[in-house]
């Protein structure tokens, strides 16, 4: 098999990252909880097709509508936080999507990000970065595959800081147990602290009713404002079964950015697509190191866990979900939020014409 080198690619990415600095907002001051909580030299290209030159998607938020009682100055600040930088083009030789297979979660995460252009493609010096893993419950450690692998999360924190991020916050809003306990139980708090990142407890007062300009079913919803204000959002789901949505993948992982989630379950597929249109992560990294094949979203039986030793990365959230779905012997068309997101032009579900690199290390 052909050996791949990325030295020239990474050098190009650093140059582009420094050259494309643009205006960014200053997020509202937020209390955070600081929880006391080798790249291989050669790889094998398993498959690829003609490269597609496509800009990375960036958040395009509209002005927000504050809750009653929010001062006018606060509303103005939220509206000003909508500024976004110009998107950077796909670097030469970078894959549209990379799926990397190997036994070391850190190494395959590094390799997947490098294959799509490197972290410098997404994070520029001085950026405020939010990493959004799945830490949905405090019931089980990551071995049970209901929460994202801590090594995958920590590796992304390290890469973002190395790319020049001003700070990297990691957060989720669990539906079972306290956030602090879930952060600790998942192993993510300890790993993120060691990597130099900060765990943030998502404060209730920072959820603000926010317009969804492209929404088909939802016109607005309560979003956690720091996520909309961040320069870069990295979506890091774990691939797992879900009893209602069939699968929890990258799109559904964004439900952790909103409040009043039970009300989402009416017309769930379209509503997930609607919130995706508002958040629009710049980078999506799928943790398929361990996959929960049944009894999701919380699991609890190691017999339901399949070791796949895979990480999938792309700027295109929909493409990542479409690639992951067959790992569960399902098709993208079977997942409502994948088809709804495709119909809204939020990403590519048809992978046949994309440059996809499948790499073994």
C-alpha cells in the first residue's frame, strides 16, 4: 500500500491558519469548574476517490432574542457575538473525511485530524475553543461506551492548544446525575485537566432563547450561549445505539447544547437538523473506539459494547454520521436527522463522490 506523508500539508495548514485571522467576539464571562478532573511514521491508505475542494462550514448565527428581563446591553452583546471569520479552503491533499483504524485512541485521533488538514485548519492563534463530547450520564465509565473516550477528547484539547487556542473548554449537560459527577465518572475530567483544558459546568442562566433562521420546524430554542459565541466548536460524539433516534451520532450529540430536551422528541429528526443549522461545528470527530450496539443511550452491559478501534473526522458533520451508520448495519437513510440535515444542505450524505481516506496504523 502507498505510504502517506503530511509534512507539506501541515506546513501549509500552519501558514493558512496564521494568514486568515479574522474578527472574533469576546464571550461573556462565565464561572467554570476546573475539575481535578506518536504519531506513527507510516500509514496505509485503504481507499479514496477524487478530492473535492470544499470550504469548511462555519457558524452563521443570527441575532439572539433574550429572555424577558435580560437587559438591553446584554442582548446587544449577544448579537455582536455573532461575528464569524471567513472560511478557509480545504488544503491541497487533505481528505474530505478520514477514518483511521488502530489500537491507540490518541494516535488514531491525531492521524484522523492530520489527514483532513490538521488542527491548524480549524483553530487559529487566540481562538476560544469549545469541545463538546457526549457525557450524557454519571452511571458508567467510558468502557461501557455511553460516553466519549477520554483519550480522544484529551487529544483534541492538546491539538487545539498546540494550534494556538487561547483556551479550550470541554462541556456537556448530562440527563442522568450531576455534571460534575458525570465528568469525573467518564474519565474525561482527569484527561482534559492533564491536557491543559478546562471542564465547564453549563450554568442554567446562560441558556437564552435564540432564533433559528434556517429551522423548518423550530423558529427558536434555548441554546447555551457560550457555545454559539465560541470561535470554534468541536463536536466529539461516541457512536452508539439510541432507543428513539436509532443512533446517537454527531447530529444528536448537539442536543447537549440546548435546554428543554424532552420537547425535542416530537419530530426529533427535523428538530435535530434545525439545531444543527444553528450550532454548525467547524470540526466533527467521531469516537468509534468502542461502540454501544444496543440498550442506548446509557447502556450498562459490556456485552453490548463492540470494540471498533476507529476515529472518523471531517469538517462535515453529516458525512461523518453517514459514514458511521453502516458500522451498525444501518443506512444513513434510516436516521431521520441525517436525511433532514441533508435536505437542509448542512452536509453530504452521499459519500460516493467524496475524497475519503481509510487508514490503518
